[in-house]
C-alpha cells in the first residue's frame, strides 16, 4: 500500500487536477482524510500542459529539446522541476555573470541548447520508478536518458515535534559522479507517485534549483576559473597595514607565484592548497582583527610574488615600512601597483635571525582607488611580516 505518501500534502495547489474530493460539503476531518487521485488519464506531457503557468517554461524547454514524444509515449519516470526552479537557476547565472563583469541579462535562449539538453535529461529516468522501489536502506541508483547516475531514496519528515513522524518524501540526488554521498546534491519531492498514461511523475519542491549545482558552470564555464579577489572579502585599506599572509585568493599565477610546492611553514592557509610558505610570527598581531597579522611569509626566493587588492583612500605620497627579518644581507623586493613599479629596489639586511624583526622605509607615489599591489621578490633570504602605509 502507498496510501501514506502525501495524502495530506498541499500539492493540490501544484498538481491541479491531480487531486479530487468527492462531494462539496465536507467536514475538516473528511478533508484531512481525503484520498489523493494518484492516476491521471493523460500522458505525462499532456498532464503538465494542462497545469498552465506552473510548467510553461519547463514545457518550452521540453519542446526545444525534442523530448515531447518521450514524455508522451515512452515509459519513463519524470522527476518534475517547476518553473520557479528554472527561474532561480537563471537568476544565479546572471548574478555570477554580473559579478565577473559580463552581460547579466541572459535568458533561456542565451544558454546553449546542449546545456539544457544534458541537464533536463537528468530528471528523466527510464522505466516506471515508484516510491516503493526506493525503500531500500541505501535507496536506488537510477540511470537517466543519457545514462548519467542519479540516486533516489525515501526519508521521513518530522511532524508535530516527532522526529520522523511525518509523511515520506523522495530525495532525488545528483551524484556528481562521486560514490560518496556527502558530495551529492539532493532535491526533495513535493509529491510522489502520480501515474500517467505512459509513465510516472514525482514533483520536486519549488525550492530546488534546476540543474542541481551544474547549471551555472555548464552555461558559463568562465565561472569555474579561479578568480582573484581579496582574501578577507574586502580590499586592504591604505593608509593602513597590508599583512603578508593576507595575499589575495585565486591561486598560483593569479594571487601569487611560489617556486616550490606546498606551504613549508604549514601555518594559516596550509589547508587551502596554496604554496606560499607561512609560519608563526614572533612580532605579534597588531592589525585589528586581521588573523594574518600573527604570521609571516618565509622561505622566499627570487621571482616569487604575492598580490593584494588594496583600497587607496587618497592619491599622493606615502611612506611604506616593510617589516622583515633577514637571514642574510641580500634580500630585495619591489612594490608594484597594477603592474607598475612604484618603489624601485628595497634592500634588506641581516637582522641576526629569522625572527629578529626590523623595518626599512621607502617613499612611494600611489593613485587613489582600488588597485592590485604586488610584492615582488628580486632576491630571497628574508622573512616578511607586513607593509605599513602612512600618508605623508
């Protein structure tokens, strides 16, 4: 018996004619116990067509992708995404495009058809898959029309404070080509086991985003590339302190260049795969809430560099103090703004040890606004803690 599946859900608002009640005058108890009509005389396509605005966009895509006959004639199970799911996916895409400075007004027709085709077929599974068939402890592995691996399982909702005491819902998951379920992307159903003339439907919740986590990356591959940006989420203010360990995000070749692999000091940003060498700094924090203040960059070598997104409040002449500890007397760096050398060579000296700190002062001319400051190492042999900018 499958009577316990969503007998008391509000999906009558979504599935329209899928639910019917006998009689016009009913008590609240009668409505509560009313039985859902779980079989409709139309094909899957025809049923969705009758629902009007709820699935207009979905069916527009189905028609473009030549999937109408599949949903009319073939024995398939459709995990149905609602129009709001497609709208949300497009909003996410345009938000990402805007963030990267691209046209943020893409529509359905802007997205390559093969992207829609690949993702739409992840919702269509061969054969009649009922909720009962997902009762196994590990759920059921399902193959889509393109033999892409998906997974479905049953889970109980909570009700009236009782954990697991509510109705059962299907969790339909994109496995993201990974066997480990913690890397899967799930979508919950709003209604299950609607049998049509040719197949079966399970309607997904409106909160689901079409394409699971793949839509933006497939529609806009540039969004998957590393992006340079400030590590703390905002540019370092100048006048102020630029901590050496707070170099930008973006990885090798964008935010930094390091000559060897791995973080030799093993501190601060070791867990994110960066190769900049960071260790604890004996000079202390000293820069408000910036966690990078208690660390220094070491193991420096010629040709290495780090980028910092900075916000220069006022154009003009600045004193910059480089806090360093010299293990020998040959250390040299230079400072660049947007690729232009503004400091010339800054020479460092032997300070008596890798944690014996000293400062060298340099005068620089800086433009106002948000820019990229680069600290370029001409010759290594020193540790660097921070750069302190003061308006002259």
